[in-house]
C-alpha cells in the first residue's frame, strides 16, 4: 500500500501527509484491519516490487496478453480507509491471485473523508494529493526508461521490464489520477520515449466527460494523460445515480464521464475509448461500484487489463 494520508495510531487518517508512506501485509491477513499492515521504507517497498516483478515470466511479442502487470488501484470518494482496503482485497482475490493472476496490485490511498457530506473537501484533497502521487509516477517512469535503455544498449530484450504498469481508478480516484498524471507529464517535460501506463481503466469516473476531446488545448489534463498511456478505457453507466448527484452538486451541468461516457467519442485521442457497462452491472447491489461486484464486471476488467482489443472485449 502507498498512502498520502496522515498516519494515526488507528490507521491512515483524513488529512494529507507531507510525504508518501509505504506498507505491506501478508495476503493471508484481513487487509481491512490496520494491525495487518506493517510500515516499511520506500526503499524496501521498491526492493519488494522489483523482486516480485523480476520473477514474472518473459513473454514473446505474440503472447503479450500473457504479460504480467504491476497495477495500482486508486479508490474513490466516500471511502474510509478500511472500505478502500476491503475493495482492494476483493480485487486481489478476483484478479491477482492463483493461476490466472495478472501480477501484483498496489493500493494507493488518498485522504478521502469517507462521508457523503465530505464531497467538496474530498475534491480539494484529491487535487492536493496530485503532487505527491506524481512523485510515484515519475519514479516508475524513470525505472522503466532505465530498463529499456539497458535492454537496448546490451541488445538483450530480457533486460527490459517484464511488467506492464496499469492503473484502475474508481470514482473520484480518477480525478486524483487526472491531476497526478498531468503533474507527472509536466515534470517529465511531456515524455514521448516510452509509454508509462499500459492500461488505464477509469471506473465510474467522477471527471468531466469532455476531458479527452481533441479540441482541448495541448496542455489540458486529458491530452497530457493520453500522452502517458497506451490505452485509456472509460467504463460508464447511466444506472450510476451517485454520479448524477455529483454533476448537479459541483459541475454546473457538466456531465460525468462515468455516467454519460465520452462527450464526443468520434473526436477523442485514438487511444481513448468508452464502454457502457450497464448490462454487466445490472445485478450489482450498487451501480457505482458494480464493476467490482459482479462476475461479468470482473471479467471485463480482466480483459481490459490484459490488453485485449476493444472490439473483442465481452
């Protein structure tokens, strides 16, 4: 787990920390319990992630769907820390364990207040979390670039990174990610040498639905995000009443990407697409988180993360 929350005796708090903090827990533990987690240094968590990803199998170009992932999960607003940890634990069980494991999943937690009335403060916290989380993405970029250069100079493809970097963001976690990737792109001077994020999955995204329109300025967040990602998938549903309330509360009629889909899908970057997932989540207790709670939703997430062509994802 990587956190930009303050740390209390009872777990991550509701305030923004000055620095990122890092934690590990055994998979056999109850990840919703703070006592299951042990604080470690950034150096140690880097060592552990390098150790795990180094054990990933080397795949050939025609087997890229089998390539393993280092994935980040960024939770949404109105999530207390233990709720975010619970959703993370379910994702680990569904997608990152056993013979069909996609690799390693890391929980990224930011200071959501965990209450409906905390929407506006949460949005401020989301924006203020961006510079800290950008540090994480910059370090990931620098490592991937270093490994790619090593593979090129030694003419040894096996020395390149064996892991794809993917991100799954939920609800307002997408706004956190939007701002973090925009800061990252600017710090890296809009890099063009490598793709940082292979698959970005925006679930029930609480962001403006014109974010990725080509008519936006070159320095707009959506353009900066598209430059850093190989593919961006926006999963949306008109069943999502949580985002309906969000649009009315804050955004002066601007539609939410996670409820309405792209404003004009014909005029966005060609690596951005959307999918109406209403049929996949109709049986879920809550549409806003339905993609995580149904077998069809989890299957969709797996196919997207694997990199299956958008026209063949069921």
